[in-house]
């Protein structure tokens, strides 16, 4: 495993574990939640993973409960991150919700407490007042944000009066926007970008095409999995397969290696099995060459999926035919 330079205790692993999958939204079933999830967490710790990410919103607290139980006695050896769902994120609510998350996970410290997304109506002044109070009493170590623009990340720092260590955003070969400003900022200022959906929710594993589409409702709402977009992804997946073959790894591992190439980035892939977790962790040891990076970027640039408004009627049609 490799670790970020950021001065945290413990150090943050470049590959972490995302645990949205521990909620019920991904439809992996009770056996997964009751047995596989714990095995995945234990094995991740064995393999040097320290970054574990959850949120109060995942399965309405279910993911936090499962993760806390799975960590058990080994809680102290990890960097535990959760998120506040910012429905009325005023200071007293922020404080109350942090206590509730900590209780669900059976911990007295949230190493990283993140605002899940910017609230368009409530500015960060009051949210960060709550965060500061939580840091003062020692319930929260580091403050983070998620889905924040650079301007709002900096505004959050000013409101907190200290560093907002991380911004958790979508970052992968199919979503490279963070490169414009978030990554340079993080690198210059010793901050961290936590890359979510680093595998494009499984698209970059190369196992899906128009005849084999994932069935769960999370991905039914993701335009990347529209048949037209799966066709369009063929070129990118072809280049990814070539790069992966040169390193004797899978396309998913090459895709993760690409994401964590940047020194300020840690990725938090989710895993539907123990084997996936092991494979994802092993990606930390894959080092891509500059020409491979260039080939992947160029193929990623050619991938133009149907997104936004144009995708909505197609997604609705897809729902009707499920
Ligand atoms: N802050 C936010 O707003 C936000 C938003 C989204 C996610 N997140 C966080 O980021 C984490 C990861 O993002 P994500 O779950 O959206 O997407 P992801 O990590 O890109 O994709 C995860 C899915 O890809 C497949 N997969 C994983 N490893 C694989 C491997 N080695 N080989 C083949 N397939 C593999 C699995 O699905 P199948 O096996 O079923 O194909 C798995 O459930 C989440 O758990 C959550 O903690 C945060």
C-alpha cells in the first residue's frame, strides 16, 4: 500500500474503501451486508488500507453501523471518514448529527467529518461553526467537504478558520473535471482530493456492455450505463485493456492506478466482493508510464457520453422497460 504525504495520524492510504455498498441501495443482499462486508473490512485492514469512507445517508445509517461493527477492536488503526447530509446544516444540527454518526459506529472520534454536498441555501459559516465546536471537544479530527467547487472549498476554510483537509469528488477516466482546479489547489496547499466512483461505478472494469448492464437502481440512474454510452466507451475500454495487459493487471486495476497517479489523490472504490477489494488494493502497486497516461487521457478525451438533459428521456425509457 502507498500513503498520502498529508500529516494525518494514521496516514491516509492511496486506496481506501468506499462503503456506500454497505447500505441497501446497491442491492447486494443480506448475506453481503451480514458477512461479506465484515470480511471485506478486515481484509482491507490486513492489506494496509486505512481510509474507510461512509455517510449517514448510506442506507439511512446502515452503512455506518455495519462499518463500525466490522472495524471493532481495530478501529484505532484506521482513518475513519463519514459525512453529514446537509439538510439544514446549521451549527447545532451539525453537532447533533456528528454525535449520532459516532454512536452508530461505536467510536468517540470521527477522523474526518465531511459535508456531503454544498447546501445552496445555507452558507458554510454556520456549518463550520458546528465543525469547529466538534473539533474543540475532540469528536472530530479533520473537517472535509464533498462535491464542493474550489471557491466554496476555500470559503469553507475561511469560515472554519483552519484547514478543510479534503474535498471528496467524482474523479476517474470518465470524469476528469477535478483536474482543472481542485487537484492543483490540493497539491499546492497540502490538501487532499478523495476520488469517488473511481471505477465509474464499475464501467471501467470493462465487464459491462449494452447486452450486459448492471441491474441495481443506483446504476439504472447513471447515464454512463445507457446502451449508447456503453457503445461509446468501447474505444476507451480498449485502450484501458491494452495498458492493463502490459502490466498483467485488470482494466479496473489500471483505471485505479491512473486515478491515484496524482500525489494529492486517494481513491475510495467500493467492492461487491472480497476478491474485488483485494484486486483494488493491489492497484496501489501499479505504476503507469507517462506514455500510458497520455494514451488513456487521449482516449478519455474522445469519450463523449450522453449526459445531462439529453440523457433524461433515455433513462426514463430504461426504467419503464426494467
Ligand atoms: N461523496 C459523494 O457524493 C459520493 C458519491 C458516490 C460515491 N461515494 C463514495 O465513493 C465510493 C465509491 O464510489 P462508487 O461506489 O459510486 O463507484 P466505484 O467505486 O467506481 O464502483 C464500485 C462498483 O464497481 C464494481 N467493482 C469494484 N471493484 C471492482 C473490481 N476490482 N473489478 C470489477 N468490478 C469492480 C462493483 O460493482 P459490481 O460488482 O456490482 O459491478 C462495485 O460496487 C462509495 O462507496 C462511497 O463511499 C461518494
